[in-house]
């Protein structure tokens, strides 16, 4: 369960991806698919074109689905839910809809049929009912930075199981990095994720996960343990894994056993990272965030507030719609109430025009 495979993948050509993916799956104890029903969950932060580098590339998702079927899967679903999930969203612009059509996978709309799940600590969330039908899920994530969590990988990717705008209020309830990371870890435990694949052919550095800069990385990364896959991602980016809130809060003592390439040999020394705040102790990460929310909200004010560039704004109002704290208004320009803003950076994630900037921490 602690084997992580990293294989070179020079481009998104079908043959390159298929060959690299097969090498990764074979070297990392890919689960038995025979007769199974599987949910493949890509990262579709927004239904953007593949060349934007915001979503898991469709060639990776297609190769993964084909491998599942080749290895005996009875049925494969694929789906995700962006923060602003419109009634017509089917993953067409990002290419995932076409993948489903070509492979026979079934696109599932996470907003159409949901049920209440209870997480550790009595937390109730709405998740797609398809989770009850599948034997396991596969997190098909994207190698990117993240303004709040520093990296967005295989574990964070499963946050997309929550339908549309039901995600946004969790930032208000768990505003600090550690509190939000603890919530993500609790959600991940019910996601049925038994494998993780990370599209690291073209990654994103700087102010990710939507408005950073594309960076050629050249790998596919996979393993049964999503936390160890994310550990490899952090190392390649140049982070200490203990500085990544989701990894720190998980408190795992396992270390990856690399079976092809070793992450420590692949560190990108000039990778543009999000500056890391001083980490808290394990007790503070696991317990205090759920006991001291008022203190956490005060701590968020120390993070920089988003800044809006009026000359770039296209007035789509996605930022206003997604803001969980209702800190934004539109009166010709976007105005922010920094006293209300919780610094979750959802607005920056959703902005299609790169009109929202977040300063250095």
C-alpha cells in the first residue's frame, strides 16, 4: 500500500500516456478491477479547455478508463462537480465528456442524485449517491499549486464529490488551513478512493489552482495510498511534506516506496511555490480547529485578501456567486469587504480572466 510509481511521460499523445500509465499501474499495486464498478474522479475545477492546464488532461482520463476496462471492470463512471455547477455541465470543454463517449464510461452528474453522509465528528455532507453503487473510486488528480492548501493533489481532489455550491460553505465553517485540511481528510475517508493517479505531464506553479503558470513536469504518478502520491507531488515541487496541511493533519507515518523513479531525484529547484506559513503542531491541526473556530477566523485575517483588477474583469460574477462569506458586491466593479472576507480564495479559483490576485503570504 505504500508503493508509489513515477514514470516519465513526455507529452499527452495517446501512445505516450498509455505506455506510461500502464507502467505506473503495474508498478504500484493497482487494485483488482475484475467485475467491479468504478468511479473515476478527475479534477475539473472549471470546464476549461485541456490546454489551459486547469483540469486533468482527457488523455490521462481516457487511458485510465481503458485500462480499467482492459483489466475486467464491469462498469466505469466518470464525473466531477465544479464549485459553480451549471445544469448543463457535462465536462465537454475539458474533453471528459468525449472520453466517456469513446470509452463507454458513464458520465455522472453529482448534483442529480445525492444523499447525506456522516463524517467523523458527526459532520453531515451531501455526496453523490453513485458512491453507494461503486466498489471503489480512483482519484485522477492534477499536479498544481493551491493558494490555500499549497498543493492540490489526489486527496484534495475528492472535495469535488460535494455537489456544486455545497462546497463553498465549508470554507466558512473551517476557515483556517488546518481546519479545512482536517475536513478534507474526514471527507476523503468516505470517498472509497483505492487508487490515485496524478497528471504531472504539464503542471501549474505560482498562484494555482486556476491562475498560475503552466510548467512542464513530464511525469505520471500513481499509488494505492493517495497521501503518499501527494507526498511525491510535494517533494517534486520542493515542499517538505510536513508543510502541506492535508499531509500534516493526516498524521501518517508511512513513507513512499518508489518503484520506478524517486521523487527526491526529481525536485524542481526553481518551482514557484506558495509561501508556507509556520506549521502548527499535530494537536493544533487535528483537534483545535474543530474547537476554536472564532480563533481560526481571526487567524485568517493575517492572510492577504484577494485584490481585484478592474481592467481585466469581464463581469461574469462567478466570484460573487462562489463567495461563501458574501464579502463581494458588484456595483459596476467588484468590491470586497476585507473585514468579512475569510481568505479562502474561492473567488480567485473561479475567475476565468485572471483578474483576482493574491499577494505573497
